[in-house]
């Protein structure tokens, strides 16, 4: 009997064995605190290797914290952030940007979670008006909250539009690895080469225990980040255990192995839904997320055995997430349950 798998979130997955081993290897003797250790030095070197010599990596504890450290590098007290209305900073961080940073979010409706250059230029008229919050940062999510991916060309267009208007481009990269795996490109192709200024590199959703990084690509922004990280409560005292996790992900492309597997499991699930009566995909499957429109009685039946979330209950849209440790057998078991529940 296959144990039921949680499809609610990739946060529900455990820790990859290689990452646990890296943490255990760091758990010997004493080491300097707050990042003055060999593991953090190794992680910082690997960030430069992955994203370019100008890249500076700063390990933090969680994704929301990474956003609250990275975004204020680009903002003044009267500034604003342009983002999609589905962005994590707008919907799932309890108003942290408004409360902690004291800035306004300018949310833009999008059909697929992705901003377009016109969404930036359409706000540029506010710059210079003392009656308006000043849009100084554009924040995009890669992967978006709808599971879709920005291509390198799309990110380049956004960065060019932002820079031309005197703004900077921030990327919430909680699932950056999944995007790169789907696009079959390096991490730098959708960050450094595309003109991103600051981004987060997510580890927790890709097999880590609790490890994220803020990566700064514009050297002019580096001066204040050590202080912001400390002030934002994101500086771990025993930093070596955070850095060891990130270093493990960046060693031998473990980040890609984990993300590619999670993506493949989502594709397997999506392909198996094609013959399920009354079930359709709500958005393209471009990562480890499957959004599907499911009849209410089918969702109720499935939730008696499996854990997952409704994304839009009124529209009947559910979200099913896969992870680095999802197995083909678990997907097939879930598909069998879906077909049984959906068949009259």
C-alpha cells in the first residue's frame, strides 16, 4: 500500500539526504558565528561562480525574510513596488512590505501571474509627482504564484523597461531552481544575464531545511545589506548550518536535480489528468505546480485522503504541488484516485 502523499506544498517535503549530510558535517567542533565561518565562505564563492563575479550572496532564514532584506535596498520611505496582484509579497506575507518597509504595493492584474513591460511604463508617470508614491522597484516572482515561468527574454524586457524608467528589478526566486530546470538554462540566464538587480535564491522548497539567500547583482546596493539583514532578524548566529545547506544545493547541481525531478512529477500528474472527466488545467504546467479546475464533489472525495489546497474555491481551482521526493508511484496512486472520483 502506497502511503498517501501531501500535494499541498513543496514545503511539506522533508530534507534531501545530501543536505542533512552537509549540516552534519558542519556540526563538529566550534566555528565563528554570524557568517565568519568556512561554510559561509564556500557558499559565497559558489554564488559568484553561479551568478558572476559581481554577485554577492547573503544567507537568510526564510523566503519572506529574503524579500524584506532585498527589497529595501532599492527603496526610500516614500517609494512603491510594482508587482502582480498574485505576487507572494502582496498575498501571502501578511502585509510585511507595507508594515515593515512602510512602502506601497502597486498591484497589477495579470492573466498568468506575469508582468509585462507596459505594466511598468504605465506607472512611470507617477515619478516626480509629490502627490504619488514613487514606483522605484518592480518585483516579479520566478516561478510565479500561478506556476508559470518568465523566459530570459521576458525578464530582459522587464529589466530594460524598469531601468529606462529609473526603477530597479527585484525577483522573488523562491522556486528559481524550478524555473531554470523548466527553461533548461542556467541560473544566471534568468538573473544576471537578464538584468535583475536583486533576487532571492530559494532553498527551502527545493530540499533544504530552512535556507534562502539574498543575491545582490548591483554592487552599488551592497553597502547597507549587512545592516538590513541584522535589523530584519535574518542574521543567523550559527550561520554555518544555513550556509552548508545552500552550499550543498550549489554542489554538483543538486538544485537542478531536485527541481527537475519535482517538475517531472508535476508533468506526469498533468499528463494523467487529460482523460479525467470534468477536470481541466487552469494554467500551463511549467514548474512543480499543477492548477486544475475540479468539480466540487471530486475535490471533497480526494481531500478525505490527500492534503491539498483550493486556490480559488469559487472557480473550483485547486493547486497540487510536487517536490524533490515525490515518486512516480505516488503520482500514479493519486491519478487513480482522481479518475475513480471523477468517473460517474
